[in-house]
């Protein structure tokens, strides 16, 4: 067997790092829970709802941020998936998650998670927390073998760039309680 080159080599090395954790029921369940929370943006809708519970600038910003991140990440994800047809990993982990049907690149869960993490957060601490969850989403997609590791890395980069680009737009459309730098 010859050693793979390029993306395949990166995927094999990164995927192998997850192998010791696969098959452990508690880790498999945790990965499924995180992946399912990110499915259709459920966790982001819940977080935006918490932020929007009081009237005022915070509510407006949460709604605008969620709408901007959700719509833009969906459009960008679809466009990239159409442009890059890539098969998903063959041996999906048997877990209680929705079976993916689209192209593997990029990971849409990861792209949307990073985009929303950067747009929805209003402070540096909030950004750290939401990006931490987005990272858990990315790891769950690799752990479950729903994506190759490079699909997840691509989704993280695209989603981060999209979210960072949208952040000033959202701040301009819904000025108010942003406390970045604190």
C-alpha cells in the first residue's frame, strides 16, 4: 500500500487521532448530542432566544445576527457543496444523528456553527464560549465520521471568515450592546 498524498494524508492522520475514542458509548453519545444540537441551528436559535428575552437593542441584535448567520451560511454552504463534490467517509459511526445526504465538503454543521459563533456573540468572552461550542461541533462531525477532517477544517475556515465579515454588518444594522474588547 502506498502512502496517500495531499488531503488524504491529512485526513488519515487527523482521523486516526479520534480512533481511540470511537466505540466508547459515553463519547459516542456526547458527539451525537453536540451534532444534533447543531443540526438545523437548534442550539443557535436557543441562544438567540435567550439573548432576545428582553426588549431593546439586545433582542434586535440577536434576531438580526441569527437571521444573517443562518441565511448566509446556508447559501455559502450550498454553493460550495455544489462546486466541490466529495464523497463522505465510508464507515459512518452508528449513532443517533440524521444521515447526511449532500456532498461532504465543507461540513455545513461546522460552517454554520463558526459563522453563527462569531456573529451572535457580543463580547470577547461570549465569542470564546460560542467558538468553543463550534469547535465541539467540528470535532463531533469527525468523531461520527460524518465528514473527513479536511471537510471540517474547510467549514471552520469558511464559517469563521463569513462570520467575521458579517459581524460589522450586524453591528451596523442592530447597534447596541456590543462589548467587544472587554
